[in-house]
C-alpha cells in the first residue's frame, strides 16, 4: 500500500517537474502570433483610416485599402479570412503594434532607419513620392522643396513624425517655418484656413484625398519636384519578435507579385507602373540608407 502511494507521488512529482521545466524555459509551450493567427483564422490589423492605405468603406463598412488588400490576398489561402480592424491615429500605429493592440500595421508606413529600430518591415511593396496640396491656382508657385526654402513667407504643414518632415529639413526648410499636425485632416484644414501655404503628404495620400473629396477647395501642386534619393518605400510592419509571421507574409507576397496579383491591386487603387518596387530594392537596403523618418 505504502509502495503504491510512493509510486503515485513519484509520478505526480515527475509531471509537476515537466510543467515547471516548461514554465522555467519561458515560452516552451507558448503559442506564437503566427500560430495563433493560423489557428483562429483571424489577424488583428492597425490602420489610420485613410485612403488609399487602409480604411473602412463608407457604404459597406468593409475594410479596404492597399495594405489590407495585400494582407487578404496573402493569407486567404492559409485559411485566414478575417481582418479584425483597429483604427487609430497615424502616430499611434507603431506604439499600438508594440503594445500588442494589433498583430500588424497595414496602413501606409514608409520604411525608414528610425522605424526599423522599432519594428520589422515586410518586403517593400510600393514606391512613394512626396506631393503637395496648395490653394487653388497655387498662388505662391510651389513646385518643390526648393521653392519653400527660397520664399521666407511660406509656411509648410506636415504630419507629426512623417517622412516629408525629414525630407523638407534635408532640403533646407527651417523648423520654424513648419507647422506639424497629428493627422491629415487638421493639416489640410490649416491650409484652407490660411495657417499654412502648403500641405506636404505622400503622393498616394494626396491622390486618395482628391479621389474621395476630402481635398475640396485645394488642389495638387503639379509638378512637385523632389530629389531622386527622396523616394520612399511602403511596407507592412510587424513586431520584431514575430519573425516567423513576417517570413510567412514575405513568402506569400513574393508569390503574389509573381502571379500578377500585386499589379492588379495597384491598378485598383490607381497606382501607376512607376510605383512598382524594383526587385533589387530590399527592406535591409532601405533600413540602412541613412534617411530617418507615410504620412508616410
């Protein structure tokens, strides 16, 4: 009787030891973000609700946009059918990702060395240029950063933390002639109100504003000339520890690019062929190109 009790106690101790070993080993039995997504068939996505990047369709309420469409196409064959969308301010996208409020950011983030220190970007999927909104007739004749530099009366508006701020500073626009805003709406509203003379954004964002009517009473400065090295590249962003999820997405994205799906999604949102990312451009190159900093 006593020996049977001793045997049971020994077996229990062994089981508890295995459990303790798993706990002490940290994440021995932990499920990764990738595994959870594939098991649930759902991915939680952070967007800032702006066309053409990632937004809710006003008519249907469905999620749409360049990056959400890429995610849908990339994960559909893997059984991930649901995009659980979380809307936040542009400047809160990376903090929200790092805090675990969503699994990925799919909302037009440009790859920059500064952001590469915080998150892991997927493969570059779109080439972006800077663009400008001005009052009708472009009264101050703004067609590039140099025009802003040369006219001390010009005040420029831009998004707080956006790449265009870095590009403007690199071109010589002084800090004191920039007003920075938390979102696109307040930037464009300041232009209408005369608080700024030009609003700087990414070209895809400007095209989206013009298409959906958000840019009424203003117009695009065409042309707006920038240096060749001021082109930026957008990508989906992941947490650094979710390297297996990023690797899976990159593999799927490569297949979508090869079978023409990426080109079809580009056409859907009005992106021209010159927005295609050359195969020679890699995330590692862009992360280390020396530019700190969609929207952008």
